[in-house]
C-alpha cells in the first residue's frame, strides 16, 4: 500500500481534511485536477463556527491577517440595510432578508474572506505540514478491494496508480469520485439561473445596494461595490459551462433590476442554479465523500463552504482512528449519520429560500409575511439564525445528562491551546483525581487537560471536531465517562 488516505480535491475542504489526518498521524496525499487555482467567484466568508474550528487549530491570527486585506464592506452593507446608521448584529440572510438575532443568541463572529484566499491560507498550512498536494492529477478510475483502494490517475507525465487504505472525494459538486464509486445522488432539478460576479459598474447609472425582490426575480449588490448576485426563474442555463460574458451579465442585471445599469468591466463571474442534491450515504466501503461532493445546493449565505469544513472536521479524526485501528467499528459510519442530517437541513432551507424568492404573487405574499414574522418574532429569527450558522447542531452522544452533551463547546479559557491537534481532549475543570485515573487507559489517544473552573461543568470529554461527547456538573460519573471513552475512542490500552 502506498499511502493511508488519498484526498481528491485541493479546495478548502480537501485541504482541511488532509491537515486533520496528517496531524493525527495518518499519511495522506492530495490529488488536484487543476494546475492553477479556479478564480470563479465563490463564497465570500467563513461563519463563526468555522472561525472557531480554524482558530483552535492555531490559524486564527493568519485568518485575521488575510481578512484585513478585504476591508469592512460587510459592516457598511449591514449598517445601510439596518436603517439605523449602526451596523446590524448580522446573523446571515434568508432569501435576502437580513437576520438580526436576539442578544441572547450566541453568534460567534464571522469573517469576510474570499474562498480563494482561504484556500491559499490552508494550502500554505498544508505545505508546512509536509503533505503532498499533486496538481494536474485527475482521478480517472478506482477499484475497491477488501483492504485497499486502487486509484487510477491521469497526469501530464502519463497515467499512474496509487494504492491507499481509503479514498475521500472532496472534488466538488460534479465529483468524479462520487460518480466512479456509484453513490446515489437524489434531489431536485434546477428551476433557476443565477450569477455571482465581481464587476465594475458605470457610476452614471447607479445600482442600489442591498437585496431587492423585483418582478423578474431577485438581485443583491454588495457588501463591496460591484459584488452582485442575480436569480431568475426562467429555468436553468442552456450551457452552464460556457464562459460568462460581460454582455450576458449586463443583460441579466438589467432584466432583474429594471435599470439600464452599465457593466464596464468584469473581474470574476460564475453561473449557478438551484440544483439541490445529496448523496444517499457518505461512505461506500473504503470510499467517502465530503463537502460539495456529498451535497449541492444554491450558494445562499455561503453555507456550502462552511458545512464542508465541518464535514472535514467530523470525518478527519474518525477516519484517523479507523486507520490506526482503535476506532470502534461503528465510528466511521457515524460520519454519515451525523453530517447527512446537517446537510439535509441546509438543502431544506435553501429550497425554502427559493420558494419565497419566486416572483409570482403567491410566493411574494409568503415572502412579505415571512419578513413580518422575522421582525416580530424573536424566537423564529433565532431559530433561522442558529440553523444558517450551524449553531443548533446537536449530535446523538448517549444519555444527555448534561446540556452540553452532543453540542459544540463554546470557547473556554485554555481551550484553543488544548486543541491545536485534532485529538480528543478530556478536560478536568474541577481537579478530580478520579477523572485522571480513568483517562490513563486512553492516554495514547486522548489528551488530559486541566482547565480553569467554569460554572456548570466540572469535566467534559471533547471530540477533535469540537463537540462534547460527555460532560459532568458536580462529581463526575466515572462509569459514564468510561462508556463514552469506549464508544468514541475504542477500548482502553
């Protein structure tokens, strides 16, 4: 066997997964079909949950430095749309309706950072870790055996084969790995044609900023000048892969906005549709999927990138545990169980957004009612804000005797340092000798850390992806702790 894991696709999801695996002691190689970075306009930022994940891996300062280059356009955008002259407490948008969550909802700060910039940042990190990223290597075939996967690859130097224990497809919405492994990919066909673009507009014909529902569809201008999005309900494009021209963008923007806007220059542009699909399972034998390879949907709110990063965090430690041989038999299957449900909610909320974007009278009436509910009902706003930001995720984690069990752990003093590596952490916040005694049996794979006292919790078992597998308030139940350690991290030494 040549390598433990091959990751197909060097986008943010594939790069993060490769880093997670390497930091966990797994040999990994990344194959990328392209020889240069794709400059088509993609997600414009990472949400608070992804911020927390990457900061806990030691990337917080790098992300802040990279984001500083792109200014505060998002703050100006929400300030204008709030109507108060003050920046709105931005919780995302739903079909172009800005969400301003209640002060009781803990929304970690998001970061405006173009996807390409994030990809370069993660690429530099992966290079520092010594992980091979092979550009111009296109997966063309695969064959699964009992103990390995044989991957056929096309390169400029001719075909080659790579044998690995596991193959993970992180190769986008049109995933070759997904097709070759014959994953079922059910869903709904597209009804719309949309454009995302960064362009220069002639100031002689100003285009209002913000989100606007019109008789022909919907458009957005901002947060930075010249960043536009349009959605029209005349069916999918005749040729989605044809180059997007300046004239095509100008006509689409004129149709939707009802103005004579003039597009003078195009920096970057891409088409999209509301094609919405999800792999029936994320694993077939030794082949797995993550990110857009596992689920596709419209790009509203940049949810796809962030869901994909969380896919990588969830899968990385489980796949590493399986490769090392100490992961429980069902551990790898829990990746599908947990993440399929999360992406399923994203597919549902994007379909719902399409429903109230339509320009027909019934849909517009629903949109108007929904906008009123968002302003009047704080609970509903919090619900949608939590869902769009991934804050409401709660995994099954055995008996829920503590409110943190199954949830993402908020930032605690000392936690970022404790999670620099994608390893489980048993945090003792109450100086309990019993917790330390139990931890000894798993010390080869679980880090015991003493953290400062925190109200409401005396000990907790933290998975590498940041979710709580077990927690205690008061005297820890060591029997329950042993059970949680065994369920998630295998038998003791």
